[in-house]
């Protein structure tokens, strides 16, 4: 089905495209700009209002798309399962926390509602937006520009900007005072900015770029690299952006993203019947393994402060010494991910009805509720909305993957990548990723004509 704007509603039909482009570009700078505003003195409720620009813009886009729509859209299975998932989330908002042994605050419930429904909102915008070939071209060019910016900015930062500059910036205040996310060491900076190699003299920095985090940056670069790989023509744009984005991804030192990119390339090979992409995936895996081995030698080094070193030693004494080899599986990062996943699964299995919205992940941390599960998208949803909510989300992802396979190999690979990454991390919490993958997948379902990856 192709959705069409109403006659005379050209402005309303163009607005969803403008909203999508602004979200794609603006969300890449959101955390950086918010930290700068916090440093400038815009804090508390005032900064919360400013930070809500993305939510307000999404609402405007959905309303504009509805007003510009002609006819009644027919529902596909992905639409029905999106509505089912959204309905379960809303139901758990209405259920009293006392019925489910939850301890979330009212603010925590609202933050969780926004968190869980963002993918549904951007998906609705994509399904309702009548995007023509020119609109897809603008969106794809915006994605390429964002990827190039993320990689170049991040590489310049880790080699030329001292970590002390960030310690004294508004970043620690934005995370701790504004978002309520407390980081124990590194002067209030996120711990994953540093790769702990058990070398107290020369710890290594990971590329964080404007997202202010290596994971969000890595996941964004994976999506754009899949877009480039899905293009059948190798030209200068593909080569230059691919090399720059690939380098940026390597310097994030995010092993899950390395593996997921390889898996996405294999899926592209199957969907597009291009066996050479399997060889590209194998070469990428070899390159990433070699890079991880070489990173302690070529990576950007920094230094700990005396306070940070003391904090790290206390953590090591309490939790045990972890391996410094990133390929051993016994390093601190891998051990933490596995422990959180195991504990989250156990909690969901033991409490299949869930605890109500706001009892998991960053939302619980921000609002002072006990964290019942963290990191994994599926265990967080399972804690907040029970097994029913987690299964509804998984079913929606599967239906979405099946639906976009017919329209865009790139978006199918991106949906699969998000589904895989959700096992170990809160991918829905990366708002840029939700907008690009869920929003554009929704737009692709109703698209007629060539796949969007051919628009560039």
C-alpha cells in the first residue's frame, strides 16, 4: 500500500520528511548540546523542557502526516503487533505499582512510557509519511553526512582533545545532576569512555563522538555501513564514507557492533543474492580481530587521576581482577554484560507478570527505584511489562523484519542488527537508532519502487 497526501496538503506532506531529517541530524548532536547547555547554566526543569524538543517534534510530525493522509490506511502484521506492544505498555502504565511489587515513581513511569513507545511513535510517522524518491535521497544523504561527522569528530577528539577537557566540561553534570546517572570513577564521565587493559599507567580511550558514548556511536555507524554495503554501485561517496565510518567504528572498540556488522553483511548477501558480501563479512571479522589485538599499541592513551585510580583499585578488590585481553571473554566488559543478562533473565522468569513501568534500566536509576534489570532491551521490557510485553516486542521485530525484506535489504539488515544488539544493550534508549531503523522501516513498508538504498 502507498499512502498519498491530500490534495492541497503539500506543506503537511513535506513536514514529516523535514521532521525525519531534523531528528536524524539533531539527535546525533543532542547529548553534546545538552551538556554544553548544562555547562552554560541551563539546568533542571528548564533543560528538561529543551531536551524534550525531539518528543515535541515527533508529535508534530505524526499529526501533520495524519492531516495530510488521504484514505484509511490498511494494516499489515507489523502494524498490528506494534499496536499490541504499545497497548501492553499503556496497560502497565495504568496498573498500580502495588499490584506488581513495583517501586517506580510517577516520573519514572512517564519516563519509561516515553522510552518504550518511542519506536512505535517513529514507526507510525514512517508508516504515515508519503516519502517519494527525492525524500529518500535526502534522508540517505543525511545519514552519510552524520556517519562521516561522527567518525571524523570522534577520531580528532580521542587523539587531540585531552580527557581533562571533558572532565571539566558539562558532560559529568549532564549525566549525573541532570539525568541522575551516577558514574563511580573517571570524574563523573561514563566508564566506557576508557578501555581498561589492567595497565594503570596507559589506559586507552574509546571513540565516543557527539553521542558521548562509544556504544551509540558504534550502532549508528553499523547502520550506515550496512546502507553503503547494500548499494550495488561502488562510487567515490561509498568508498570515502565507508572507509571513514569503518575507521570510526573500529575506534569505538565495540565488539558486539563488529560481530553484528558481519552478520548484517551476510544477511545482505542472502537478500540481494551477492555472495561476495559473505567474503566482505569474513574480511571485516579478520580486520576487527586484528584491530582489537593491535589497539593497545595504536590506540589513544590517557591517564588516570589519583582519585580515579583509587576507585578502580577498590572495584577490583571488591569484584575480582578481570582479564585485560578483550578477546579472552574474561574482561570486565564481557563479564558485566553476561552477569546483567543472566540476572535479568532470572528476574523475568521468576516474576513473569513484571513490576510495572519504571523499574528497569536507566529509568529506574534516574528516579531512585531499585533496578530490577539493566542493559538488555528484552529483560528491561520484561521487567516493566512482563513476559507478554517482551514477547510482543520480539514478535513485532520479526514481523517488521519480514515486511521490510520485500522493500529494502538494508533496512531488513538494520532491523536484524537492532534485534541482535538488544540482547546485550538498551538499543531503544539510543533515540537516533530508533528514529532511523523503526521510522524508515515503517516508511519502507508502504513504499513502491526501488529500495531506498538505491536513492543515493
